C-alpha cells in the first residue's frame, strides 16, 4: 500500500467529506487534502467530477490514476480495498443495516437538519447570497431532536448504531452531527444517550482531524473539541 497516493478534494464542513476523512483515519491511510468550494468549483475540479460535488478521491498508483466520487461509494471502495477490519459489516444483514443507517443520515438528517442550519448559518455568508432565514434555522433546530432521540433509541439497544462494533453508520452520523456541533446547535443536554455515544465517537483518534478544523470567519463552539463536553 505504500506506493499508493491518495488525494481527497473536500470541504471541511461537508458531512460526506467528513465521513471519508474519518474512514481514512480509522484505516490509518495517509492522504493529501485539498479544500474545494462546491458552490464555486474550479475548472480543474470539474474535470474530476462534472457534478461539482465533494468529496472526490483521487488514487494514484504507479502509472494508474483512479477518480472516485460520491461519499458512500468512496467509503465502500476504501473499505473493500484495505486490509484493516471492515466498517461496512461482516455479513449481508449487517451490511444492509449499515447502509440503511448511512442512507438515513445522508438523506433524512441532511434534508431535515443540515440543509437548514449549515445553509443558513454558513453557506449563505460564504456564497454572499443573503441573510440567514430565522424560520429555516428554527426548523433545523426542531428537527434535530427527533434524530437525537433515534440515536438514543439505537444505542440503548446496541453498543454502536448498527450493532456491537463501530461501522460506517457511526461515521455517517458523527460526520453530520459534528458539522452541526461546530455551529453549537446540538442540544446535547436533553439527550444523554446520544451524547454518551457521541463522546465515545469523538474520543477516537480518527476524530482528531475534524476537531482541529477552523473555518475562517466561523469559530467553533467552545465545547466542540472538548472530549468531555
């Protein structure tokens, strides 16, 4: 594996990019990181992914170059092509449950929470596209409570979200929640089971890169990098 070079095009507050970063760290894979603005993609980036979406992983080995896009496709490729223990699940049922939960956070959480809070509090300012919509912010803050309840329900019955061991489901959920936690909009005090799960997750060495993120003009909330909240 030493002759393989990985380069990840990402944005620090993009949850799907964050999931790939977590997986790379969990697998112990060294990677070069390139920040890309998905709302203003460079011509060079569009050549890699005409959709203009992050993340994009470029793998270079000997004289071959492979370009992969879509967060889950990248994660499954990494999981299948590395010798470290799988984070996708060890049997078909386990993999189906992991994929179900990844889809939950990629679509349902993204559409009901992140698309409101991140878009209004950060992306509008970065894009210069107007003032935050307070109604949309309140909607996102309301919607996150149901997701935290669901995380608590899962972890009351399982050690991790999809079962006994950490999987891509935990990384997908942690990537979304860490983005919202950066903004200070996760009401952890009302959801102790979700908070305990997240504390275990962000205490892992793979989370250090995310906890070190600082976006110009947007400082993280005080407890963001505090492992004990």
